[in-house]
C-alpha cells in the first residue's frame, strides 16, 4: 500500500496538481481568515486559469509563457465585464476574441495551452460579470492569483530543479522497457504477431512525446546548468536510451525462419528470449529506482546470461550438420551481436547511476544539441497562412466560436441558471478531431454524473464544514492529477470538488448537482454535434499528409545513411537529426491512423490500405536503422557502385510515392529500372562469393567480411522491396481516393 502511494505521488502529474492546489487553496484560506472569501476565490481563479500554460520547458520560456497567460486571462475577464451590458458590442467582439484565441494554437503546444486558459477565462467571466470599479479590482485579483501561481511554480522548481526531467527519464526507461518486452514476446509463436507490432507502433507515439519533453528541458537548460554533473548524467542516459531504441528498431529477425531452423534446438531461442526479457526488466528496475528516489542496485547478471546463450550457440555449432550449421551460426551470430551491444549500452546506464560522472563520459554527445530542438518562432505569417478552410485549426476555431455562441443562446432560451457551465464544457470537450471530442464527451458526462452522486452522498452524511473543506482540497488535488492521464476519473473528482465548494456557499446542493449534470449534457451534446456537422476534420483528410511526411523523413534518413557509408568517419549531426525525424514521423503517422479508427465507420476510408502503408513505413524505418547501426558499429569496406545504384532506386521509389500521394503533383514520375537493378543485385551477391574465393586473411576477418556482405545485401534487397511496396500501395490509395 505504501509503495503504491509513493509511486502515485512520484508522478509528474501529481507534482503539477500539487502546485496548483497549493496556489489555489492558500489564498482562499488566507483571505477567508480575514473574512474576505471573495478575494481569495478570485486569486484562486487566477491561479487555476494560469496553470494550463505551465508546460515543460526551460526557466525563461516557462516564466514568459505564464506571464503571457496572466495577461490574456486578465484582459479576457475585464473585456467580458466591460462589454456585457452592451449586447451589440459584446457579441461581435466576443466572437472575434474566441476566434483569435483559438487560432493562436497554430504556434504549438504552449500557445495551445495559453489559448485554452484564455477561453476558460472568457467562459468563467460570463458567469461572474463585475460592475463599475469592481471590474478592474477583480482583474487585479486575477493577476495576483496568476503571479502567486508563478511564485509557487518557481519554488517547486528551485527545490528540485532536476526532478521533472528525472521523472521523464524514468518514463522513457519504462516505455523503452515495454518496447524490449514486446520484442521478446515476438519469439513466442503462440502470441499474436500483428497485435504485438501494433503495440510497438503505439509505444513509438508515446516515446516520441517523451523524447521531445526531455530534449526541451535538457538541451534548452544547458546554458544555465550545462556544467553540472546531474545535467551531464541525464544527457548521457537520454542519448543511451535513444541508441537502445534505435538498435532495437534496427534489428529485426525472421522469427518464423528461426523457429523452423532451430526447432530441434529450442533451448537456444528460449535462452535468447529470457535474455531479451532481462534487458527489459533491467530498464524497468532503473526506472523504478528513479521514481522512488532510491539507489539503483543491479539485479540481473546480463553478461552471464549472454555466456549461457553463447554456450548454446557453440553446442549447436558442434552438433549440427556442417552445411546447416554454417548458415545457422551466421544467423545466431547476428542475434548474439545485437544482444551484446544492447547489454553494453545498458551497462552505460547502470554505470551512470552507480558511479560518479566524468566530463569524458559525455565527450562528443554535447555537440550541436540545439539542432535537435523544435525552433521557437512566432511569425505573423504562420497565422495568416492558416486563415483558410484548408487549415484544421481554422475550421476548429470557427466551430468553437459558433458553438460557444450557440451555448449562450440556448442557455438563455431555456433559462439555465449557470450558462457558463455549458461554455466550460464546450471549451474542455471540443477538440479539432472527432474521435477525441467523442471520447471526451462520454468521459465528461460519465465523470459529472458519477462525481455528482458521490459528492451528494458524502454531503448527505457529512455536515461538518471543515471536513467538507478537506474533502474539497483532496478532490481538487486528485482531479488535477488524473485530468491528464484518465479524464473520466479526473472529471469525477473535479465535479466532487465543485459540488463541495458550492455546498459551503449554498444550502441547495441537490439543485447544484442537477444543474451541473444538465449543463454538462447540453454542452457535451453541442460539442459533439458541432464536431460532426460544422466543417468536420475527418482524419482521412489529414492522414495522407502524415504519410507523405513519414515517407519524406525515411527518404532523408536513407540519404544520410548512404552518405555515411560512402564517406565513413564520425556520425554527423545531420544523420542524428534525420534519424530523429524518421522516428517522430512514423509515430505521428500511427497517431493519425489511431484517430481515424475512432471515427464513424463511414469515415474510415481505405483503412486496411492505410494500415498497410503504416506497417510498410515502420518496416522501412527499421530496415534503414538496421543498415545505419551496422555501419556505425562495424568497420566496413568501401561502398560499391552497385550499392549506390540500388540506393538511388530506393530513393526514386520513395520520391514517386510522395508525388503520387501529393494531390498537387502533376504527372508523377514513372520508375522502370528493373533490369538494371537485377544486374546490380547479381553484382552485389557476387561480393560474397568473391570474398569466399579470394579470402586469404584470418578466419575471424573472413567471418566479418561475410557478415557485412550478407547484412548489407539483405538490407538492400529488403529496402528495395519495401520501397516498391510503398509505391504500389500509394498508387492504389491514390487511384481509389
């Protein structure tokens, strides 16, 4: 029980919830003790409205983002109160303000959260209209609440400046562990392969998000803390995790062939699977040690596990038929090399947690790190370019504006007591995509009804105001904690918190519960209907864009791999950046596909064909990473002309696939290089036989050349087949579009 509580409170979401709870509750307690509850409530409102803008970033951007949010929520609240008595001015300006606040989401995540704060401020202000000088006094209280939240946030940051990135690293370790665990599951012939691969794709989405969060903190903060051991330690761990993921992604095995080949030697594959699970378990244990803030102690002797596998391979080599053993040993050697490299990388992680850091440990990895960040640039042209119906954000902004205005009209027509609850529901639920809006509508309604019933039951049994106040604070803390991870539970606790607050202010608790449920139902229905009827952003309209981006990212990644193979030397920053975007875009593509599966069946156009392209692109990333990783970790021979001809063919296939998917492209280029390509493959295959005939070096050197020839040839054949399949599938998709 204690460990579960400790694990729960170690989450970043709990820490964020604790910040806003402290920032909102302390002013209420302080001013209530002075018999000025209304002032404390306005301060709390300012803190709550500021909170969404506090997203992971370096200290400078954190402060600037919060200050901008405070300015926007204050101006929004003042504007509503000033103009509310003049309907002919109020509604047009309100519509413009709603549209503008929604549109600034084009500038990225921070702008989206600042936009959300502003929209919440407008919704709440319509239910708390001030008059006269009180308008500006209340605005001052909101500013005070926002600044107090900023102070609390900075105090939390100063107490443990690295805690957030430590928890994000722990999350990255956990996700990478799950990925390696799924790779181990693939060796079990009884488990559904397609489900496992889909699980890997979904994990890629989560890993991309976590990687971006870590980059944002670690790299942008280097100017302030780049010389600290802790920063270098986190950077080394992060880079090692990226390498572990790339190595895992790059090393694919034909599991069916392995099971057939070594059916009479099941202990080999069993030993390997156990070792794969131990790799995953080691990462998970490191993750747990970070979360629990305890010293890491290694539990697995990975090199002993590797020795057991090597003994099994040696036994196979001695007992199997000579002809059969030659190919089998080569297959098992690739398997052993992969797991040995993973163990070495994991040992780097273990040393980082058990030994003091040295500057030499991070030598080379701190070069050009800023190039891995998404640039922070807010040009006016970005907003202008999105002022058209081709922009998803533009359509969403119009939809949200009209839905909120409709909510005000309907609320007034049916004489709803708290119209602003309808507006809050619309702001929280309505999202650019249908799937998320549908999910949020259900979860919000479910949480509101359940939370209302629970709160009413507690209030019926407990009449003590102090006890209800304590329950309200706990409900607030849990509500903010779960909102990001489980919105259904989060909505339940938020409703409990709201009902408790009103229970302390009014005796008619039953009416409060009824009004909140009714207003939530109205807001949920309006949001859901608007997303379906008003310029809906169906995912089939966007998924091809993500598909093009993924193919282009793979194209650029393969270009960098070819340059590296031809020129040798150190791995360049451009290579690493290209690898980063290849991983990110396959995750974005899978995310888009997942959103599509949540939409109505009639809108899931060409779903099987799209999923095939998702899998093909994932396989292409894996094959490219396999070739790139091998070249990095082995001393390779000079790239042949045949290699470059084959790579040119792969690029051309991908280029034509991009043009085929691009509706604006005219007369896509046709590819017809089959004859030349077949000649080049024959030439490539002769490399191996030539080395067999002309080998005069040691046996170890001969085996290394054999291994390189086999892997490079196999990957080139696989890359060519994949690029051709992507082209064919893209043409089929374009023809039936």
